[in-house]
């Protein structure tokens, strides 16, 4: 069995980072309303993946939220989720997604999105430190105040019975 030395591990990590940066950080490839939907769903997928446990409950919660928010049927919802997951896989940061949402959503819609994100984060019944950190970062990037974010969190928890 081959054991990696620290230098080999560093090389692998550096090459991975280079590959991600060479692809370039872009907002979702779709246009208009589709681009916005993919960006919003991608933020939810990113929130769900933060604790390295993107389970069925979180995926189902995202599907429910985007279906209702964007008035999608089951096929459209699944297509949106697949697109969002693909964008998250190709992305190195959430900034591209938040920029699309910030530019297209009203302030009230951004607060509503934070509430939806909190529902996704709590879909598994727990809040991981990385999820909490992401939520603070996303709120800041969306220009949602700490108070509004806290209120959105409370509403999401109440709706989930937590």
C-alpha cells in the first residue's frame, strides 16, 4: 500500500485548487428566470452539503421549497435540483450564486430565501458549525441584516417544530 507523504498531499491539493480556478468562477449558465432559480436552489444545495451529509430529508426539503416558491411540477423540480447540484459541484464559492439572487430578488424575497435556507439547514434536525457559518456569510452577501436573518431562522424552526 502506498502512503502519501505530506509533499504529495500538498501537490494533490494545489493541483485540485488550480483546476477549480482554471475553470473559472461563473454564475449559473442558464439565463433569466432559470438562472435565478438555479442560483437560489444552488444556495440551498450548498447549505445542505455543508455538514457533509446531504441526505434524503434535505433534498426533499429543497424540492418542496423550490417547487412551491417557483411553482414547478415534479419534473421541473427534479431538473432544477440536478442543475443546482451540478452548479455546486463546479463552483468554488457561493459568491456567484448570491450575486445572481441579490441582483434579481427584492429585499423581502432575499429574506424569504434565507428562511428557506434555514429550513434546509434544519431539515436533518441539527445545525452544524459549518452550516451556521455559511448562513452568516450568505446573509451578508445578500444584504440581509443579522436581525432579519435571526427572525427568518426562528420562523423556519417554528415551521419545522424545532
